[in-house]
C-alpha cells in the first residue's frame, strides 16, 4: 500500500495477468488482495499484426491504430451483467473486490498493448517506405469512478472527484515513464450517442507510442506564436477570453471555463487552470482542491441544458511525456454532439471529408445558455 496525495494506492493482478490498481479513500481495506477467481486465458505473448498494429498514413502524416481484435468486446450488457460493478457471490466481474472507491485496470480489449511487458518499444520510422507498419505498442486502461452502476461523474462528491484526479495524475506519471510511451491521454465517453458500450460511470486512459496529431499541432501553433509575439499562446488565449467575457461559462480562483471562439461542437467547454502546467501531474494542491467544484458546476450546467443527461466526451490535453514542453498548458475539453433536443451534430461531408467544421450554434450563444441555465 502506498499513499498518493490524500488517497491510498494498492495494486494486484487479475486472473489473466492484467494489472488492477485500487485508489482508496481510507487505508487498510485490502481490496487488492482479493483473488480474481475467474478462469481467464492468459494474455498471449505474441500480439501484433495482422490483427492489430500501427500503420502510417503518408498522405495525412498520421499514425492509425488497427485493432481488429476488439470487434468482439463487451457491448451494452444488461445492468446485472455489467463487468465494471464490484464482484458479488456468484457474479465475478473485472473488479474482484466487493466494493471500491476508484479503480483502474488494464483494458481486456485494448487497442494498444505491451508497454509494461518488458518488450522493446519499436522505433517508429516513417521514412522506410509507403506501407509502414509496427506493433501497436502502448497501454490502455479503464478508470471506474464509482462502484454505483446508476451514478454519473456529475453525481460524484467533490471528494470523489479529487480521488479521480489523483488517479489521473498517478497514471499519467506511471504510464509516461514506460519505455516507448510518448503521450498519455485521460478521457471519458458518456452516452450511447458518443459510442459508449458500457453504461457504468467510467473513463479510459491511452498511453500512445507517438505524439497525437492534435497535440503536435498545438505545439506547432504555440511555437509559431512565441516566435511571432514572444508570448505564450495558452496564457494569452485564456487572458483574452477572460477579458472578453462573452464566452465565459464559470470560474473560481483556480480554474476558468469558457466556450472557445472557434468552437467546433454545438456545446464545447475548455477548462484551464489559472496557473499553467504542462501535465496534470504538475497541478498544485490549490488547483487540485479547486477542480472538483468548477468541473461539477460545468457538468451540471451541461445536463440542465435539455433537461436530460448530455452525451459528452471529456478529454484531457497534456504535453508529451518526458522533460520539456513547459510552454504547453494542460486543459480539459468537454464537448457534446447534441445540438438540440433529439438532434445530434454529425460529422458529415465537410467535417469528415475535408476536416472543415461547421457549427450550428454561435459560441457566444452557447456560453450564454450555459451561464443562465442554472
């Protein structure tokens, strides 16, 4: 058992060898010692093409993850068969313990694997030809926010949100230190409209062997901005939004939340800490304390928009792993595909074909609705 911030971290193994990590709000609970009694086949030692792998798109300059082995993953099981509930007599699940606060475990159906298995990380060379392919090196983890199947992130207590934040920070540090990992991405998908296949409140963490296209582009834009103005793009952008005020949603002493001026999604909120840090791991105690109240406020506003739980993606943007990138500002982006009651934003011809986004709602209007909804 190891104390992590204000919580206690305990690790164990599932029946097939995958790691499971309990983030407990009280010490000495012994959850990691509970044996997984399921009979699961061991994870195969050989895992790679053709069923999975990284392939380089030479036209877009991006890596694509091929994960054909995930086609048979669990899909919308009935509540009594949810694999993310705590285990009960006669009903073993992915979590052997009879209860938990926050728990993280390796995904049973991962898109990326092998980063913690002692296998050498491939050196991703994109100059070796047009058809470049590598093993899908990395790691995918599941984060369960609560043992309550019928809850949601918006219903968590501020103390539980702090526990989740500590888990995100711990996994960012641990995964980022694994050989061959270039970026760690913490996120939550909520709602069937987003593509959720399990309704239990949970998120995921991906450890990529490359810097993602979105992050790489932001780093390029930040470097160009500094070269042109001498300033920091993230600092100046957040200061400009505060000064304008028209797209602000809410703020406290440690965080600000606003709708970006060029929002791509009908309802999209950016949440920045008041003091720039490149990764979640660098957030100080004051920022960690202040996060829960503001984030829960934002989620409550989103759910109140149409009087029903809003489908959303909550995406943590962080700097690449390793030293440097102090100019980057870690921030949380929350976006929804719902644009009106019963109506969704689809990525159609312009967005999917050309990458040119068309938003049906003025960002200033979206921000005003979010300010006034409560």
